[in-house]
């Protein structure tokens, strides 16, 4: 392939789509330093900030998802889909990609539809154990489908599937600071167990309520807690803690920028069950209690969680049951060394390393095929 490699990567909406997309782009650049990579995202979504911050150009489409509660609003959505298709066609004509990569999310639909119609080979990457609507629709037009779970032929043509795993943020794997130093940096005692609670960058109401309703359990335990509340909930939580008194063994922050360090500090993590997070826990062998969000399409987070639970690689707590039992279960689990060792051993078995490299190789193959 003498011509310079040109790749469009489309999708986003959440970190679970954006972080893998950026990891794939980085892996392509490592293999082909002069490759031209253009992202296509949805205007107003987080990829419009995160992708330029990672050093890549991005074009935005005005696309939105369907409103299931207010069907009349979907007249506008249909217009925006039509407009996004026209814009995607123009972007593709100008950029002339050799390959189009879709990672899920609103923008990947019109972008890969138009790419396929214009004869551009397409690769889609499905992060979840239950395929999203956009990727299911695109599967017929894609040459290659990269997945992270077994049994994905339920959704996609078997001959197109490659099990690659989900690319993760490389920084999570490159933490060089010792656990002791990290725990001391949080103002905690390295000799005591640590539970990390995370609900994503915006936070998770249920996980937050599970802490606030049981501050007495936190205070009375010999366990330490690092709690990322999310920016949306942080101010109200801090005001409530001022009234009720913040336990000395509870560190509260709105956002953790170095999640690799936080994972290193933790003996046990409490988290939602997004596909990217699960891939990270597998790669670092981190014992985890998963509280799947009920507010996602087709309840795919529960399906992600059960793929681990069925192999005794994680603990599952239903969102509606979390406020009543999550904290007590976490304290019991983190003090059970045999259980922690078992979870660590079993989740490590599910790790699929080098995912971004494998996907990048498939992208380059498709470019040569074209």
C-alpha cells in the first residue's frame, strides 16, 4: 500500500465508545505514523471535546436518537438523520477514506451507511455482550466485526466476527507509582483495605445513595473508601456530608483523573457494568462488584455483568437492591481474602490483551483489500 492510509472512525456519545475509538486510532498511528485519521461524531456529545483533546480532528453531525416518550419529536429526528446522511456523504467525498470504522453511537449509523454505499470497506467494533441497534443494522454492510464476548453470532454473521476484546486506556496499564504511595496521596493508611466506588464521570445516583444511606457502616468499619461521586451530584453530597459529618475513612471527589492509580489503590471496586470498564477490570485482574445501570438500551449492562458472574469473575447487585445491601456486601467482601483472590484469578482469565493492536491490524488489512 503505497498511498498514505486514510481512516474515518465514527461514533461516541459515552466514554465507553470514545476511549476504544481513540485507542484504535493510537494503535493505527503506531503502525502507520503518517496515517490520516478523521473522527466523525455527534454535535453536542462528549466526543466533540475528548477527541480533539487526544490530538485528532473531528467533524460533527447533527444527529440525535429517537425519543420513545414523545413520538412527535421524532419528525425532527428523522430530518436530522437525513441531514446527517448528506453531511456524512460530503465528509467521505472530501476525505476519501480507505476504511471506515464504527464504534457504536449515533454518528456511526449515517457515516458507515454512506461509506458502505460508496464502496468503502467497513469495520465495526461492538463493545457489549448484547449488540446495539446501530451495529446490528450496520452488520450486513460491514466486512469485519470485532467483538469482546462469546456467542455474538446471535447478532452478527459468524464469518465476519473476530473476537478481539475491547481496547482500553493505555494509561490504566502503565501506572508505575506503588500502591503505598498512591494510598498515602489520598491521605489514607496503606495497611488498611480500600474500596473504590465509581459511577462514571457524571456519577451514578444509586451508588451514591448506597453510601449516603449507610454512613454509619462506613464510619464503624475498618475499611477505607475512595468515592467518585460524579460532577453532577458532588455539590449536593458535600453539603449533606457537612450536616451529617464526613467519616475520616471516606475520601470524596467529584472526578478522578488518574483512574489507573485509583484502581491500583483499591482492593475492591464498585462500578457500573459498562463494557469498557469491564474490559479494564479483566486486564488488571481487579475484584469488582457490578451494579448495572437500568437506564441503558436493552439492559445491556446486566448482560455484560452476567457474562462475568456466570464465570465467578464478579459479584452482581441489582440497581434496585443496591441502597439496601451494597455497602454491607462490599465491607464483607473486601475483608474476605479468599473471595478477593478467587475473583482476581477468575477475572484475569477473561482478559483479552492487545485489543487495539489487533483491531488496527484488521483496519490496515481492509485498506489493502480495497
